[in-house]
């Protein structure tokens, strides 16, 4: 680990975004010097001006084109998707490299597809590690993310890449995975890795402060199916809630792009969390089922009315 440089000055890219807003809250509460910006990564002169004015020592990038209301829009706006997810991110990485500023990227683990039993309820393939090559190209969004990660890890080795999957928060945000699926008429039932932001964002801040580099699968340990998630939601939050399942084949008829379904191996991350705990850093990343129980028992979920 690198010795800490002082003072720490955090620049958050994608300042109006959901994850950036959570990081801003955590950093501010810890009395960190933080600036959130909405300047687009591909706007080099404007981004240089932000760097000149704020002089960050750490940058955390939460920006990216994911489409609205979902990644299907990326199929229609390929130029915008590529400009932000590839060109913009590489431009930001180069700017940080030129200035010797540590960069953390909130990336995605949606670059893999696991093998499942015929009913898709049980995993057959092993969880993917950080060194496994991407094997999912069912959406343009995922292709851009897989390609830019491959370029960055071999061009800018001092960058930290955090692979988030199906992020969840306790604030009922519309971008949160559970908030989304509770509004769907039908859901598929497939085990996946998920990222509980309440657990993981403090780890991201610690990793930025310690100037960690390389790729990390940034999820809670284990995999959880959609039905398990919704059963916990029904049990803890809303006993009156109900849902219906449909198959991947039925889902394919109502979406434009395929969806990644996979489990990531977070052994590397959990070893680092244990190391941080030994250093006295207040971080904990519970197994995904327990993490959901805690998440549903806190925050905005407590105010959901049946």
C-alpha cells in the first residue's frame, strides 16, 4: 500500500448521479475535502479547469451512460454510449495519469454470463475472477464496458477498477435494483451477484485513500436469486407484495438487449476488507443474503407502506 498523501482532496465525477451522491454524503460526513462535478469526461478543457481549480489528490468516477430507463437505450444511442463509456473514461484516465492523481472507476461486472441449470435457478459454472476474460456481449452497454476495462488495465495500471453489479441502496432510489424490479409486472428468477452500496462504498473510499490499483469484483459475497430478493422484501418490508415470474425467453420478447447474469468471485476484495479491519478501518461486507436483510431493515425501506 502507498503512504497516504495529505491533504486528501476527493473529486467525484458524475456529481448528479446516485452513487456519487452517496459517496459525497459519506465523504462530507467524515469531514473530507470533496467536490462533485457534472462536467462531462469527454470535455477535456472543462475537466482540466476543474482539476486546476480544485487540485484533487483522488478522483472517483461514477459517471457513465447506462441508458434511460435501462440499457436498452444504449442500443439506440451507440455513439453517445461509446463517447461517454469509452472515449470519456479514457480521457479522464489519461488526465489523471498526466497529473499523478489516483483514479477509482465505478465500473461494472455485467461483462460475464454464467452457466445455469436448465431452469436457471442454480449456478453450474464457477464464479468469475478478476482475471477471467469477458464472455458476455449481449448488449452494447456491456461491450463498451468490457472493451474499455481491457484497454485501461493494460494502459493505465495505476487505476482502480471496481466492478459493481445490480447495486442496491436503502434510499428507494429509482436506479436501485430492488426499486426497479418491485415495479416490474414480471421478473426472471436467476442467481446473481449484487452490490449493497451501504456496505461497499466505505470500502471504495478506503481503497481510494490507500491508492489501491487493479481490478476488483465489487460485490457482496455469494449470489442471490430475484425470487430470494423479493421474498426478503415481502417478509421484511411489504407483506402484501406479490410478483410473477417469466422465463428468459419471455423476457427477450420485451427487451432490446440481453442482460448479463453471473456470479463474481470476490475473494480478492474480502481479503482486502479483512486487512483493512486489522488496520482499524470501520468496514464490513456481509454475505449477500444477510446484507439484504440489513438493508431492508434500515433507511427508506422502513417507511414503505403496505
